C-alpha cells in the first residue's frame, strides 16, 4: 500500500455543512466515521441554483437529514443517484424521495449475498476478530453516536447492505443518470466492490464520483460472493482508459491526479495476488495465517474485511487454474489451497 499516493483526510473536516468544492458541486459529510467510512460518508449535490441531483444521500442520521434539507432548500431535486446499496450510501434514499418527489436512479439492486459462511468459515472469521474494545474506546464510539443523533447501542447500520433497494430508474452504462441546465451526469458501471456498483461522471467538469470503487484514503474491500475481484480489476482498467480530471470518492479527499493513482491502485491488487501465491508456495495455505502475514502492518480490526478480499483473490486464482482447493469444491475462507 505504500506505493499508492493516498490523499488523506479532508482538512478542515466539517460535518453537516454544505461545502462548495467546485462550481457545480457541494459536499455534505455525515458524522459516521468508522473503519469502513473513514471520517464519514460524503453526499454530493450537483447542479445549479435552481435544480440539482443528489449522489449517495448517505446514512439515516437525523443530523445528516437536517443538513441535506438545508442544502437543497429552494432547489428542485431532479434525481437521487445511488452508486451502490451499502447503507451508508443509500440509507436516506427513500426518505429523500418522499421529501422531494425525485426518482432514485441506479444501475440495479444489490446482488444475491448467498450463504458464504458455514461453520468452518465462521471459525476462521472468529479467529481473525480484533481484541475486545476498551471501555475508553467504547465511550468514544458512544460520543460519536450521540453527536449524530443515534442510539449509541445501535451503530450496525454503518456496515449493512440494503437488499430491498430497487431504483425507480435503472440506468445503463454510458446513459444519462440525471441532467439540468449546464450539468450532465453519466452512469459508468464499475462492478467489483459490489455487483451493482457504478461511478457517476459529471461531464462539464470531467469529474468522476467514484463511490467506494476508488477511495482516496484506502484500498477497497472486495467481498465474495457479490464482490468479484476479476470484475473489480476490469473496472479499474476501465477508469484508466478515461480522461477524468478529478475523482470524488464518497469517503475522504478527492484524487486530483487520477492516472498515477489508478495505476498504483491496480498494481497494488496485482501485488496482493502475488503475495497470495507466494504465501501458498511457502506453505502458508489457509486464509487466517495468510491475512496475518500479508496485513501485518494493518490494524487487527481490519483483518476480517482483509480476509474477504484475500478470498476474492483466491476465488479468481482457482477459477483461472493457478491454484487448487485441496479436496475440491469452491474457494472458501476455510479451504486449504495448493499450487498445481
């Protein structure tokens, strides 16, 4: 990861305020920091003084609701555009649709989650679970929850998936997702992080809203069975072929020099793939010790999502015939892997 020129934190970081970040774009950051959302989810409002589109309305937090209403007051919302169905992105979509009458626009619903975890897989996940939080850490989380108007004991919404979401308008790759006087948003399908992930291009500024496909602060988790590493790598290549001048991720600061960043992002995934193969060649051929070895410099609380991404690499390598599952069957967290 050292080779990726991460952009760091937004400075200054302001929650629940509509900040003008370009002539056609404002951003409102939700107060939902976590290991997956970094400093919080950024909702983008694109358009002019009279009509706008909202990209990823964000998590269902009272403070964020109020901030969005202030930001769009007096403006017609033409569309509510969703990059994918993780609840910190889509949580307020139904509410905002009722408030504004604007249709929700996305590629398609989330794919079938399936039954990834059997008893043996669950044991692997439990072995990678971080140590229990201290009371001080728990209290800090409660403070964040209270400040955002949440029940401190109910923070799981950050990491859930809305399997019921089905957009009012399904938009194809390259089709117009929303438009107004002087602004046009185009759908750019980018499966991988999830099967229904799409980025959104603002034509007039050569800007791309990348959701969780490309993030300025971290690499992206690719979690089977809905997440797919082969699709993810293809989607990164797709962005490498574009000429966007700036990338606006949902979490963290913008990427102002996209091509070197995208190249490093892609090479990082190939490096992880090589690490997987090298680990198995050295006899480290199950997921848990592989994760501890490959992610030794990463906080233990990220080992479980890291294991999902490792599994995505393993799945692709098995499908390509470059690895074998001992005893046959599909790649799983609990499988043992060999080189043919």
